[in-house]
C-alpha cells in the first residue's frame, strides 16, 4: 500500500498532466528499468517491495511506477475507442 500511495501522489502532482507520448515514454523507461532490476537482483525475480532491505524499496517503487502509468496509458488510449464487450 505504501508504494501505491506514492504512485497516487505522483499521479496528482505530475503524471496526470503528461501527454500520451510522455506517458508512453515513462512506461517504456520504467519497464526497461524494471527488466534490468529483474535480471540483476540477487533473487532473479520481481518479488521486491516487501521490505526496505536489500534494495526492496527500489524494486517495489519500480514495480508500481511501471504498472500504474501503464494502466493509465491503456485507459487513455482505449477511452476513445469502442471495445466490444467492455463495460
């Protein structure tokens, strides 16, 4: 919940003001950083963010800073399109 709180604060302060192109670049950059983290951490997976020790803070922050803007980007891209079977 801590990282989601940070993501919501960043959304209010900056992410919601980004254009679709800048938001896509943010998702691409954090996705690359998350991939780098996944292959270089000592465990070899993305099970980070449960503790502040052993770079858990940075792993958790990368996880939320990829997933949260990615969902916002998908929402913005598909908002204007009609998707059959969507709510």
